[in-house]
C-alpha cells in the first residue's frame, strides 16, 4: 500500500495505520470542518487565508482549535513528505462521543486529522452539468457535510461530466467543489459571496490579481440566462486552479475555447502562484 504521511490527534504515521472510533462525530454527524491547502514548488499558496477560513469554520461550530499546533502540523506534513507539489487535507472534528447523540457533551476533546499528497497542477478543460443547488444555508462553512455536492457531482459523472454548476431557483451559486466565473468579451463575472457559496481562496486570489491588472470584475447575483450568453466559463479551486469549462450539459451555450480573456487571467494566476505552469 502506498505510504501517505498523515497526522491524527498530533501523532504522525502512515495514513493507513490510523484507527478512528466510529463514534467520532465526524463519522456520525459530519460535525467537522476541513481545509485543502495547496503548495507549489515547496511553497504554500495563501496559507494565512486557509488558516483564517478554518478559523471562521471552527468559530461557526464553536470548535476550539489550537491553531499554533495545527499550523505546525501542516508545515511538518509538507516538510517531511519531501513533496514538491501537492496539498494537505486537514480536518477538525468535535471529537469522539460516548454514545451517538445530537447534543454533544461539553467536555469532548477536539479530534484532528490531516494528510499530505502529491498533486499535479495542470490546466484542465471541464465538461459540466447544470443542477439545482440542494445544499443548506451555511455553505460559507467548509463543513465535511457535503452530500448535496456528492450527489450532484456523481449524477454529473453519469452524463460524462467532470463537475457541476449549481443554481438555487435559477440563481447561480458555485461548482460542486469550485467557484464559478464567466465572461463576455471583456468583463469577468462571478456570483457574490452573499449567494450562499464557499468563499473560495482561489476565487479571492484570482479576483485580486486580475483587478490589479486592470480587468473589470463584477461580483453580483446572476442567473442561468447570463450563463447562456457567456463567451467563457471557468471554475476555480485550490486543486484545479483556474479551469476552463468546455461544455455545459443540458444548456445551450456558445463558448469560445481558449478565450483570450481566459488565457490572460489564467496566465496572471499561474505566473503568480504556480510558477507560470
Ligand atoms: N473544495 N466551493 C466549494 C463547494 C468547494 O468545495 C471548493 C474547494 C471551492 C473552492 O475553494 P478554494 O479555492 O478555497 O479551494 C469552492 C476543495 C478543493 C475540496 O473540497 O477538495
């Protein structure tokens, strides 16, 4: 079995050696939050922003995490792995209950778990499916409770799609595991944070960089019709970078492949964060 360096409750070992109680609230209730933190050429990408979002997620659930320890563990995972490019998955759960109960004991010890894997950051073209956003009202929390995303993305897979674009009663939200961008010939549009989406770090980095380069970005509420008229659609995430959408299943679109605005923005992002790859 492949060796994957992991850490569980601050003990480092091979991922496959870790034993976890079935009464972990991460297991019974998804009472847990997580981060996916990328690194490229041994350098973490926007580490402070990931830690700050993890803090927000923990605060929302009243999880009291030792952030100093977590930071040290993430850095150690990367340095001991000797991997050049990859990401760390890090999860924080409320802990292990004596018996399954919705209402948790106040004296539970926080349970943490992380691992590091190699990842190839490469430009992708994604086929996506449009679907209703089935999720709850707190998508700003990076919770491990992802059934809406899992169901939609696996339905999309049956149609030979790689991702989804979700909408709530016609209002566009985000991808199943990514944020949504689209363009006309010169302006970049993206659903605003107030549309109940995850405040993606890649989204934020991209917006800042392309605005600095003089490109107009509009964050607002958009609908499916806006997407129909798009010249280019992209999805962003820590593992996908800025990936262009090649086709939308079940929606008539006329996308321009390798749109000049996509190429420009992708280049700006890659040069800043991914060594220009
Ligand atoms: N997912 N929206 C959702 C629902 C996501 O799950 C993700 C990332 C994003 C993009 O966020 P960021 O740019 O911070 O990675 C948006 C991670 C990669 C995952 O669950 O694997």
